[in-house]
């Protein structure tokens, strides 16, 4: 990978020239949200670039890019398809590289640089996509196994369907927020007694006492399928726009009481946080890995030609207390999935369900095979509140306290050429009393 | 209710002057979908009306109506709030009544009448709302009880949470279609053996053999709530735009295998059909009824001041075979709910989940307390395929056959002043082989 003429790129930056993730910004000069890419500590304003550069020179043969980059979401750009994403990202890599073939456009154009290359702290990040539907899967095998063992014992940890199909459920799209949006502790119906106690159950309405995180990888759909037609597993990569980190905040006590028989509801729908920059599918290509082996004889529609069908993104979770002490409570990798996103897409569309540009798929909580410091949820780390996680500052947690900040991070690659996601962060604020 | 000058209104029409439901049409003269109201066998084109009438006379004090009526969905109009819906509907009732105070606008204006009043068969109906999120509840007590008894026995028919909170789950918004959209039988993973049989389970991938209907009432949200703030149950009516009939097609065999532990997924997400005309909340006001009594001591946020918190809509389900024989297989009422829509909204937003204009809430399957001819699903009518429903034409069904057409109908009120929904119809086409 060539190096960039853009100044001040830290070798440890998630946003090297090898990455160029897309996001939606508003700026001091333009309050209407529009497209940008991240490069080092800068946001390159694509609306400004498109308004001032010769697009037919930079992106020959692609129509409608100025309009796409002026939209308040990336949906239009996403729906232009993988070939366009590839061409645009490659052209931007050229534009930003030391040896650019278009030096006059930006590198040597101080006026445009001042307008188009903005320090990230000076721009406001918005939700990158308009999310039509959000589906959360359960493909983190070690998480599913650990949680199942906790509630049903190790012999019945996995349900009979788990190894045959990517189990998932429909989530709530309206409460997906971008990193740094405050998270309000939810109020909910909670059973304070043992849920297995005899009748009659007496719930209370109270702020959740078991507010948790879920460390996930999110996948945005670029182009969908016609209703009634499924997507073949080996063609599903063409449907993928890119990836974000996803923290699917969960109120475990609300969830325990409500989820039978139709699944999680208020325990999940109060908020999910995503990282603001969408790492394009092409940028993750060099970091393919083999997922967890599934020895089950799979149905034909789930059999993949590609063996390396997941990605080895190094994932970390930081908990920062109100006092400002930060502890990394989890280190794992996104390779610990037993189902790939192409398998999830093939399964999701098997019956004809249509996907649309901007739909979000969550991987499910990702945990490593090792100790508690590889677990992607406090539920697992603390065995549902039985054990404490020790923190810096002589503090400890079972579940989250008001004032806690959770930061997910993820990256691949070596220093100087990192492909990372930036922070996926949320701070907990106290519940609204009802 | 005054009578209308509009010709050819059958006294049995769902679309009397007392109704005036809103929908989205395209016409021979204007292919761009836009707003209309139904009156008898006609669609009154609101975009044409708004372009040719003096809006400040007809709807004094309301801005932006031409823009709202020119949109491809009713979301903008819905988000203007209940007071605007009321004023607009009342003004349209005046405009269409024999004794209209604006006779020159439409009644005595043959040229505008010819342009604006179109026979319904000449217009194409579209999905009336852009649906951000779809949530399906389970408030049909008799359905929940019958299905629970079938799978867990009568003593454990209802889960412990059922009488404490409106159980619901997030559905799939992308596969909601308007009446008369063809329904493709879904392919799915199915366990042909008894799901309680010993390991190892061996699923197959095949067209669903247990394709079913669910008779529901759907509720569209007009204005939502800010994230983090709940809606009080006695203020929830203000969030409601109107109602449609909803057939939440279900593949029972797919659902049985997939739904543990996260709820229904591919068994439901292949299609849901709604009726095209949204009956405004005000139009249903005269038909309030008391729902099913819940003797449980409710949490405060679910206690309603209003006793008559549901509606007595007479509901019917017709099954028409490929040969053209029609049998009414169900007659019931939408009053058979144990939770009202305001209670569903209060619960859904309890933890702060934001609702948005255009969100759809389903009541859950509605069944009456009586015999099999009051049941809102074939699952109940046939005891999961054990008994046949006899049809006209010497035919019978356990579940749906390819070529079957299901039509939901619903109406309130007396002849000449009926408030009805029109047809919610879908025909089953054979599965795409994979």
C-alpha cells in the first residue's frame, strides 16, 4: 500500500489509506448531513470534493455520484453496487496517495484541501445508513454455548436447530444510534423473584438492574433481492456494502421475563449503538479467516465454496467508569463465528424475504473460546451477575452502572496499514422515572 | 350522517361518507403514487383536488397539504397529527355531502369531478405508508390460549407473563405488501419428523407444507415519541393514525423448527398483507367496545382510564379455491383482544424505544371464544392439521394449497353508514424450487 500525502496520519490509526471507510457528516460550513471518508484524523468531505473536482476524470463512467454524496445517508451510494464501491474507493486511494495520478485535484490544491479535508473532531457524525430492517443473528458459537449452558446446563447448551441454521430474530431499527449517542437506562417489567418460582409471578416496573452490552459485528446490505427470490450463498457477497461495530445493549432482567414465547423485545429495543464509519467489504478482504468448524451436514443452500468466509478483526471492549478509569474487559476476534454473513443472507432470504439497501445484520454476540476476558457480554463474564469483573480504580461490576461508558474497538492489519472501525461508544444515563 | 351526492354508493359499501379512509393510488393520468380517499366505488384523488381547489377555503389554517397529498406515502400527512386528520376528514365529509357548504368546488364542477373522482378499478393501490418498523403483538387471548393449549396442554396454555404485559415481537417491515400482491409459498428448513423426537434432528429444505393465515387488525402510528421517553397509556391514542386489516401469513412448519430461543423468523418474514385503505382513528371512534377482561393487577403504566379501549369490527375470512369456490371460514370481531393498542404502545415505549410515523403494530391473531368458525388461523381451526375444514365445492383444507385466495374483510356500522376496510386479499403461488 502506497503512503499518503495527507498529514498527521498516526501509524496506529484505524483509518489508513488501506481502509477509507465511508460515513455521514455535517460540518461547520454545511449542516445538511452528507458523505465523507475517513483518512487518519481527517474526514474527506465527498460532497465538497464532488462539487469541485472533475468527477468524470476521477470516477470515469459512474453517474450520479454528486447526488449520492449529497444525500443524508449512504443508501444511494450503497445501492450502486460493489463494482462502483470498488472503483470509487480505489480512485480515492489514488487521490490520497503520495504518487497520485491527479495531483492537481487535491494534493496540490490548497484551497480545496482547506475546504474538503476537515479534522474529525470538527465534524458531527450521523447514522450512516437509513436502516429499513435490522436483523440480529446468534452466530457467536462460544456466546451461544456459554449462555445456553448457564440456563439449561452444558448438555443442552445449544438448541437442536443451532447447528443447522443461522438462528436470528428481527430487531428494532428505530433505536439504532450512532456512536456517542447517550444511552438511557431502560425502565421495564422485571421479575425480582426467581423466574422459576411458583405462581403467581409478581413483576415490578423499574429501571433495569441488569444492563449489559453485546459485542457484535454489523453488516450493511448494499443491494437486496426481489421479494420471493432467495440469494444464493455464493452470490451473497455481492449484496454486502460494508461493516460496522455494533453494541446491542441488553436489559437482561427485562428480557428474562418477556422473551417467552416470541423472543427478545423491550430487553433489546431501547438502543443499539453502531460505529459511524462503514468499512467497505473490499477493505476487509485481505483479512479473511476460517470460522468455527461446523461438523453438521448442512442444507445445500448454506454450503459455501469459500472456506475463509469470516474476518479476523481484533475486537476490544473498554469500560470507563464515571471517575474516568478505563479497563479493557474483553479482547477477542470476529472470526469466532459459526455462520458467515453470506450464510445469514442466504438463510434470511430462503423463503423470499426481501433485503433492501441499508438493512443491517448483526452477527450476534462474539466471544472467544478462552477465559472471561474473551467474553462479549457481562452476562457471560459475570455468570449472570454471580461473579464480579474487576476494574481499574478499585472498582468492580456485575452489570453496568449509570455513568459507565462502553467503547468497542476493532481493527485488522499492521501499523501504517490498519483497517479499523474507530470507536463504537455509549455512556449510560440514569433511567427516567415513571 | 348526511348522505352524499356521489353517485352509485351501495348501502353495503365499506366506504360510506362516515368512513373516508385514506390510501395511495396511481392513476391513468398520473403514474406517481399519491393520496386519495375512498367513497363508495370511487377514489377521490386528493392530489388533483388539492391542485384545483382553494385549500385555504377547504382546510383553513393547515399548511403543506398539497405537498402531503403528492407524496408516495401517507407518512407526511400522518405526522401532521390527529387534529389535522380530524379537520381534513370532516372537511372532506362536508365536501362530499349532499348539503356541502362548498358546492362549487366539486359537486357542481363537472370538469374537476371527471378528473378527481375515479372508479376504484381504474386506479392502482399502493402500500399506504412507508413502514419503518413492524411489531406484531399477541393480544388475541383466545388465539394465544388455543395455541398454547395445543402445544403445552390447557393447564399451561398461557405463559406466566401473558396477562402482565402485551407480549410482542419485532416483525419484518420489508415484506409487508398491499392487498392483491401475489404470495409465493416460502421454501424453508423443516423438520419432517416429530420435533420432540430424539437427536439427531434431520431437517430438509422444502416448500412449507403448513402455510397458514393470521387474521389481525393493524394500527399505523401517526406521530411517535422521542427516544428515551415513553408514551403514557392515556396519551397513546394521539399517536395513532388509523387501522388496516392484516394477514400475517405464517409457515407453521418453518416456525416450529426455527423459533427457539429467539422467536419466529423465516416462518413469518416472507410476506404480510394489509388492506390498502387506512381507516382513520376518528372513523372507528363510534364503534368502541370493551375488550376481554384481564383480572390481573396491572402495572401502573398499563392501566387505562378508558374502559372501551378496543373496537367491535366484524371480521370475516374467505377462502376461495383455484376452482373459484368461496367459503367463509371464520367470522369474529376485533373486540376479542385482551390488550388495547394504547396498552401496546405504552408497553412498547416503556424502555424508551422510539416510534415513528408509519410504524405498524399488529394485534396478533384474533379468534372468537366460540367454535372453529371463529378462529383466525388454520392452525387453530384444524388443530395443527389434525382436522379438516370443509369448503364449498366438495373440497377441504388443513393448510393452504397453491391457488387458494384468502380475503379478509372487516366493517362496523349499519347499512348506508358503514365503516369498513375493503378487501385484504392474497393468492398463493407455488414455491420457487431451490
